[in-house]
């Protein structure tokens, strides 16, 4: 019984390590995005102050319109650049999450299958068909997850460039 408990403890330890890696990845990427947003806010504030000073010293209406147009274009370019950078971070993060979860499903299902095999060996109903069905279910789940991850990553990547191209 101790070996079965040790096997389940090992599975739990591996799952916990993966969860911690996912949490760390999430925290790191959230920090990157926050740094980008803070830098953007600071830049836009400084540019806004410069623009206000320039507008207060402008005398003719054409000069004021030119300054406002320049400021609007500059702000738009900076915001689109920021959005692209955040989208790239999000796509990389999604890809990394998919890899980690895929690895976990792949190795975790194999570990669980081996643990189940060992557990069933000592039982009087060690039916090979039941073990095969369990393995097939785990393989199908892993394959479905991988397919969903690939599809969502491709969809996100194809949507992100369209947004940035459509707004220019």
C-alpha cells in the first residue's frame, strides 16, 4: 500500500510543479505587460505636456492643427506598437502554456496509466481491456488538447496582424 501511496504522491508532486511553473509564467508575463503599460503611460504623459506647451505658444490656426495632427498620429503609433507588443507576449505565453500543459498531459497520463496498471495487478479484476480503454481515453484527451492548443494559437496569430493592419 505504501508504494501505491508513494506513486500517487509522486503524481501530485509533478502536478504541483507544473502548476507552479504555469503560475510563475503568468506572473512574469503580467509583469512584462505592466511594465510596457507604465512606460507607455509615462511616454504619453510627457508627450502630452510637450504638446500642450507647443499648442500654447502657437499663434496661427494652421500651426495648431498641424501640432494636434502630429500629436494624434504619434499617440496612435505608440498605442498600436504597445498593442502589438502585448499581443506578441500573449501569443508567446499561450504557446508556452500549451507546451507545458501538453507535456503534463503526455507524461502525466503515462505516469497515471503505469500507476493504474500497478494498482490493478494486485486486484482480482485485472482486465486488460479496461486498461486499454483507459489508455485510449488518455491518448484521445491528450490529442484533443494538442489540437485545440494549435488551433487557438493559429487563430490568435492570424487575428493579431489583421487588427494592426486594419487600423493603420
